[in-house]
């Protein structure tokens, strides 16, 4: 059945790919944007989250909302003002959407929101299912408030889906370029203990998860959108280095050095999330990339082909 979907965060890493895939499956897409943009075959409406302004026509004919908008968590150091903005961008945007739904008594049936595995905080080796509690630290607090705002949609009778996304592997975008840059410069090393679990996922599988959440009405509640086999930080570093034909230093970057350089934001690199993918697998979802090596090969080798089309 064709869905009429309103999307936020449409120009981000996930959003722009998701639009294409949803359109290819026959769904109709509209987007909310902070600035006027032109997207082929997509209606664009404007909003301003911080001023709580939104084009009231954006919900016309819409039955599904996919909410991806939010300030980049790792975009700047975590000053108190920056942390407030990161949380507000997620919480206030959700509340603004719900307020409009209430005012218009709009026929929205499904609300799908991004979230993150940071919800669990630093959990060491504990296997994390969707029933695991929220952890401590800024990432956990951000995700907790984010999801709590999303859950308010249950009072509107909406089907709520929350995709707790892991470390997204994508070509030349997202967090991967920041991780592989020192490796390219021959200074690659594990971070902290190097043993912390990294719940990675290929961008293609993230996009497919959101498509499945929109199309399959059996999806409800939180899902760990992460490949079934997370790896340690040092193992991830070595796997990337193998693709780039670079060495990895035998000594990890000490936790204290990371905290000195990044401040509180070092939490992004140091927390351990040993996530379970069982709930998403139980829906019948099939990951395109189950093994890290295959995912990285797709990213790096395909990138080489694109950059050298005559080779």
C-alpha cells in the first residue's frame, strides 16, 4: 500500500537515501526543511523548531511521519549551550509535530523516529536488548529525553517506532571519514582500551530498516538498528586499516588523551554498546551486510571504482 510520508532531516546522511528508496517503492514523499530546497518529486515545507513555527499544510494527506532531524551530536564540543541545543533540536521538533497533529486532528497513523544506541550509555560487555534500561552520561540522557518525547505520540493513537541506530558505515559521509582519517595518515590506533563494543551498521541496512518500519505495521516500539555482530573498537580500526592498506599502531590512544582533546565528547568514542539485533531479526528483516569485512569492502572498494571509472 502506498504511503504518504512526511520526513524531517531529509538532506542528511540517511534522509537523502531514504527518499530515493521510498520513491522507488511507490511512496509519496514530502519534507520539512529549515531552508528552501529543491528535491525532485518532493513537496518541501518550511519549519523553524526553535521558534516553534511550522507550515500547517505539511500534514495534508500525510499518514506517516519519519522524523530524522536533530543537531549533529559530534559536530561541536559539548558546552552546556551545545548540549541543550542537541537535545532541544530533537525534543522540541517532536513536540512541534505532535502539537500540529493535535490542532488539525490529522489522520497520521505512524510516527517513526531515529534514536541511537547511545541510549544505553557505557554498558561494558552486557548484551543490550531493547528492554535494557537507559544508561548514564550525556548520550543516554539525550536519547532518553528524545524517546520520551516520541512516546507521547501514543496518546494520539499513533504506531510508534524508534530506530536506535549504531555506528553507520557510509562512503565519505557520517562518522567513518573521521575514524579513517588518522589511519590514512599512518597514525591509526585503537581508542581507550580498544575493547569497547561498536555496534556498526551499513547505511543500506539503516535505510532498509526505515522502509520496513514504514511498510510493516507489525513494527512497534524500539529497535536496535545494528548488524548482528558488533566488534571491538580496535578490531574495527584494524578492519578499516586492512581496506586502506595501512598499519595500526600497537599502542592505543589513552583515554586521558582523548578526554583532554575532546572533553566530555570523548564519550562518543569510549562507550561500549554490545547490542543485540534479535528483535529486528524476528520481524523477518534481512541484513544485506552481516559481516564487517563485507560492509567495509563494499564501501571502500566501490569507492575506488567510482573514483577510477576507467580502471
